[in-house]
C-alpha cells in the first residue's frame, strides 16, 4: 500500500514528529510511505493521510480550513485526516466555536477522520475513529546538556499559551527549591512574545529559566533523560505528543488533572504523577527523582494495525 502523509508545519513540531514516526512504523511493517511537508501535489498514492492542526498553518482556523479545502479538491486517492488539538474548553468560547467550525469543515472533506484521545471524539463529529499516539523509542541520546549541572524541572515541547510554563515557574518559586526551569523546545509560531513574558516573570520570581530552542531528536532524548522532574501540566486539551515523548524516554511526568490525564491513567495507572498541588509535587520529585521514572516499558498501542484497518475501510 502506498501511503502519502501530508503534514505542513515546522520541523520539530509534535504533529510533524508524529507523522514521521507513523510513516517509519508503517514502512517497517511493509507499506510504501512518503512524508510531504506542504499542501501540494502528492503523486501516486493509494491513501493520502493529512495530519491537521490549525497551529501548523498560517492565518488562523478559517484560512487553514480553506487551504485544506482547496488542496483536497485535487486529490485522486481517498483522504484520511487526523485532527490534532481538537477544540474544547477554550477560555474564549467564541474562539472555541470558530475553531470547532473549522475542524468540522476539515473533517467533512475526509473519507475517514481520526483523533488521538477519547475526549476529542465529540468535537470531531460522528464516525470519528480513536487511535492513540504511538510511544516509540527516540534516536540514541546525545551528550548531557550543560544546563543539567543542577536540579531541574522540565516542560517538553513548543512554548504556547496553556502549555504550563508559567504555572511551573510559579510553583518552583513557591517551593524555594532553587531548581532551574527548562523549556525543552522553542516558541510555537506566533508566540515569540510569550517567551519574553516568561523570561520577565522568571526574573521577577528569581527563578533561573533556560529555553533550549529547537532540539534534534537525539538532543531531545538527552534532555528528557537529564531533567530531574518532568512536568506535563497543561491547561489545554488534546492528545499530548509531549506526554508520549516523556514516556518514550522512560519518564513519569508530574501532571495536573484533565480529561487527557484521566484517559492515560485509565490505560496505565502508574504512568503519571497526578497532583492538585503542583508546588508540593515538584518538591517531592526533586527530593525523590526515582519516582519520576517508569517502573517498566511504556505501553505501546498498535497504531500501525489500527491505521491499516482505517486505510482498508476507505479503499473498499
């Protein structure tokens, strides 16, 4: 089967990395796969698989939806769309409605729609299929980063509103541990100003903040291993590729309650450190780093088999 994955967006973005990982897994299972990084001609394909998040395309949800509509009109093969970061519980209800309408438009253009978390199913619409994110080993780790010369609290992935960086700064300041906060990634497109806000707030709180910028997979692996306490305390919903990356590196991140967290705990009850007091949980992790490591290999869902079933369904 020839599968063309289409994932417009910057290198290192979690959705882009997901598409590349899925393509590699499918190729290892015998499929012929290609990954394209723009909405353009796809060439010969049995199935085209678009990984969609409005954060990957410029101009907001309306423009992103229209771009997909125009592009998909020229496809000859069936289209499967995985919707990432499906809207829900946005602090701005009007923005939530706009994004949901755009996501529903993109879903309506597909022969099959996939999401990666159970709580995203209602927003994606009837007939949507759930396939969890893969948890796969990263490239061998690079050298230990220089910032790991003291205890650290790490937040992994792109920096954007609701990712939890600000809450972690406040919690570290509250605990007076002297831990360094490390943002493993760069600002999401359009959110460079948030980095400056975080740096200013860190200075006000007398907390040392390091922002690594974009990391290669081997450097990301090394960073995830070097962090003393991993954190995934998101206010936003979605199926967290960052959480899957922590697990792929053997880490057990500190989390705050959300629908996504409850789903993950249903699948693997010992995979996360759930807390309603982030400051206290970080102190515990700094004092007992062993608690922030998984006891055994992370659960690995059969994403290749599930996607193969979906592809066969659109080819019937």
